[in-house]
C-alpha cells in the first residue's frame, strides 16, 4: 500500500500497488539517501521523456503524449473496467467527486459513439423483427 498526498488538493490516498510496480519498488528501495525510491521529475521533464518515448512507438508518433493524457487514460480504463467512481476519485486525489464524474461523461460519450459504429449491423434484424410485431 502506498500513501500519496496530492500537492494540488492536499488529499491523501491509500493505493494498493499491483505486482510489477511493487517488485520495482522492492528492487530499488533503500538505494536513495533521501528515502525516495525514485526522484520525482517536474511535469515538464516527465512530458519531455514521454514525448521521446512516444516517438519510438509507431502508433504514437503523431500523438502528443503527456502525463495528463496518461492520467486521463488511466481514469477512463479503470471506469470502463467497473471501478466505482468513489474509488477512482480517491485514486486520482480529487476532493470533489464531481471532478471525477467528468471521466464518466467521457465514457458515456464513447459508449454512444461505439454503439453508433455497430448499429448498422442490426438494421436488417430490426426491420425483420418490427414486421413480425
């Protein structure tokens, strides 16, 4: 379990670590004099690194990858996997659940778009069904 305090909102969160991050932390724990496992780069440094990495990946070459985009992707993926809004809100360090509900709105819009993509496949079945009613 890791306790994280958001600098922006001063909200603390207890987050269970998945196996791979836990193993990485265990491997490098104790190597730093300041007690941190890794140095924490600035947002700009983090985004510059993500930009360099994304240019090496074919499907991301044209995409602007940022820490904020990664955070949004995390939130959307966790919601789509059924993680409750309250839990996600805590993970993201939001003080107000209304902030987290923005991700649920994005998810609902995506569901609508996805449904429209496949709806044409059901048109023939619908007309056959309606004629029998």
